[in-house]
C-alpha cells in the first residue's frame, strides 16, 4: 500500500470515529433526558421529541403520558441540552486555548474569564439580583460583563510591544484570577446571608435553567465554533512556534486575537449561564487527543463532542447521586476529572513520548 | 539555468526596537534564480535578521528589498509562503505530532479555509518525504526522531511548500559529518533544479566547499560578496572573527579552507 492510500484510509477512520462520537453523545443525551425523579423510557423520549419537532402527532399508536411531555419538554430536555452545550463550549474552548498557548496545562479559565464571571455573579447575588434570566440585571448578564472585563484586563497586561506573548499572557491570567478570587472571597465573608447562594453559583450547575439559557449558549457556540474551526489550520501551524507559522503564511496576530477572543467569549457565555465548572476544559481535550490525534481540524470538534457527553453524564450523576438533593456539577467534574487527569499524566509518562500518542 | 533576478537589495537596513545599533546596515546585492549562497559571520553579525528580512518576516527600516520584482512587504503572506520557505533547525511542539503532520504543514499556504488536504497535497507531501530521505517514516512521532531525522523532517516540510527560494538558518548545526554532507548534497541538488538556496552557516569550510557564493556579514554590514576564493582570505577572516587563522587551498576542489592553530 502506498503512503497516500494509508493516509486516505486513516482519514476515513477518523471520520468514522467522529461519527461514532456524535452517535454516542446523542444516545447519552436521550437516555439522560429519560432519567430522573420520574423515569421516561428512551423510546417515549424519542416519540415526544419527534412530535415536538415535527409539530404533528407522529406514531399515533404509541401512548404517551401527558405529564411526561411536560416534564421532558419543560424541565429535562432544556437542562440536558444546556449541559451538553456548556460542556461542548468548555471542551472546544479548552482545546483551542491549549493549542494557542502551546501548553497542555492550559484551560479555558486561564484568561481570567472565570474569575471575572465569578466576581460579576457575586456582586449581582449580593445585590439581590435574580440568579436566572437573561434580561439586564440578572446574574448571567453581570457574570458575562465581569468575564469580559477580566479578559480585557488580562489582554492589556499580557501584551508586549502590541503583540500577544504566551508567557506574559499566562502570568497576567494567573495574577488577575487570584486577585479577583480574593475579592470574591472577601465579598462572601462580608455578606454572610448570601454566602450559600454565592457558593452554589461558584460550584456550577444546571438546576432550574431552561430554554432561554440553552438558547443563549447555543448562539455563542454556533458563532464562536465557526470562528474556531476556521482557525484549525493556523492552530496546527502555531504548534511549531510563531516564526514557523508566519513563514507558512499564517497571519499570527490575527489568528491569536480570533482564537483567544472566540474561546474567551464562548467560555464567558458558558460560565455565566452555569457557574464555574472545572476540569472539563482541561481534561476533555486530552481525551480527545488520545482518540483523534493532535490535528485541530479533528481535535476541536472531538473536544466539543467529548465535553458535551461528559457534562451530560456529570449532570446526571449530580441529579441522581443524592436524590432528592442535588450536588453541584462542578463537584462531580472535579471529583472525576482530577484523578482522571492524574491517570493521563501517569500514562503519558510511561509512554514517554510527548503528551499522548495516536 | 535562467538568470532571472530573484532578490534585489538596495541599501537595506533594519533595527530592532530599543536596540542601540542596527542589526543590518545598508546591504545591497542581487540574487539570481538557482544560486546557492552561504551567509557567514560571527554570532550577532545579523545573519538571522537578514534571513528574516529576505523571508518577509520583518520589513526593512530603510532601503528597498524586492522579491521577484515586487517589494517583499507587499506580498500577501499566503502568496509569499508559496514562494519562500524558511527553516530553522529546531523542531519542537507541545503536542505529539507525527512526521506526516509536520511535513503536511508545508501545504498550509495552499489550503482552503477548512484545511482539507487534496489528493495533490497528499501526493506532494509524500514526494517531499521521499526527497528528504524519510520515506516510510511518516507515522513516527517527532519526539522519537534523532536530531538528524528531525532536521530532515524540517527540510521535507520546506520542500512540501514547493518554494522558489529556500532560506535556512544553521541547517547543519547539530548534525554529524555524514548528515552534514547528506543535507548539503540535497541542497545542491535543489539549487541545480533552479531553487535559490540561502543558508546561514557557522562552518566556513563547508560553506567554501559547497557554496558558489559567500556573503560575509560583520556587524550587520555585507563586507564580502563573491565566490569563496575571493571572500575568504586570512586577513579578512582574522579581522571579522577576531581570531588568527591560516587559510590554505584544498588541492582537490581549489576552495579556500580555514585552519585555526591551537596555541
């Protein structure tokens, strides 16, 4: 077999893996939609979904309990969708940030976006603003504004002679993050009556969220995902360094701002609607790299899919583990993500070849 | 071989921001297609900076630098990358890239928005792997390559760009004797096909043996430009490099060679 044939066969295998990943993610979402205080069988979930999407009474012979329809369309489905969208956003943004910063330890929160969102949300909660909603004066809007403000500060501090440099950017992110986190802690101590509310927001979760939140995140994911996919090839070239990328015809500065801007805005949107959910943006790109390799044309969508599947599962555990009480999703992702990341680290060290292998 | 003029430099100067003295000062020269030029000079003489200017990565502060009749800064970066390939000896990545991944990056200047490699792109990549002596190694992880193989992967990436001009910064710096000869022979073969090769080298003797034209840089100025025999002589090398040397002529190739007496 000649080299080009091997290459084509490998591309076909990658495409098959992506398709399988999509199928598994959708299956997880359907099952997760059915499970809860009231269990709905997956087939009924599909029937309700088909009827809702088509607007017609499809499969008329299939009996459906009307209360199932309400539970599914108003509570479960938007929640599962939001979890999937937030997970996809964090996974995608994480993969893009790791590629852009050429650092496998990077995550979407490294730009200070998360701590900015946390401060914005804390201010809003302390001021007595409703936690859910998208109109001006709701917690997500405050969180988003905080995230954008923190990002601007980090970008301003991380520039050297007008261009972005990796190390100053990371340092500025770390510094701004710890500063803002300290302010959040201070506000929590000073406003004890609201402490629990702030704490639960910080741990992240999807309870009580609905179609509006899912719609907001979907919009950002669509636009930012499009921008990031267009930067997959520049990200591949940037893996070798700025100078090499430039000599390959990549407009490095434009790519830097597009990748950083799109990932940060995407992260800000996800965090504002769901709180701080850790480890997904860090771990998922590594898992995706194990499966599809380092080529960002495949890595970015694979990280999105992986993030979606993982987050839906994490939310399922959060809903079920201590029924009827809910555990914040951020606790689950950290509990699972931390050890898994250590396992990856161990595995890679044993393999002895960079950060993973195909 | 055509004598199309590839580069026309007239009084080219460049300074880094905040640097007290310019890195490149008033360099003027013409370069014809298929020439093979060695850029020699002490550390800090401006070799890498001059290569960067020729490659369009930086813009001359003064003077004109034309590439194929057009100021190099007016070339679109994509167009420029289809015509000029630049390589430095290091190849490192934070992620586990294969040899194929690295060489395929040479096709970046030709790819569409979503980066799909066409059949033609894939064919060119494998041709480049073959030409650089890496046939059958496309699935190896770069991290597992020897230094010599790594440098050939970098060369293959440049070949996949199908460039008119190849600019190399220390292409043989970390290589043993056999790999040095191997690389220099590959470069000579490319030049014979009409590719213009300009390489910054520390090894004056190899430069004199393999290159027909030497550019000697000293403190950013082009103080020597011509065939090795006219540029490399004892007093000049002693003055530029601040060492006492003796220069003799290789009886087989008639090229000048430099010896450093150990005292």
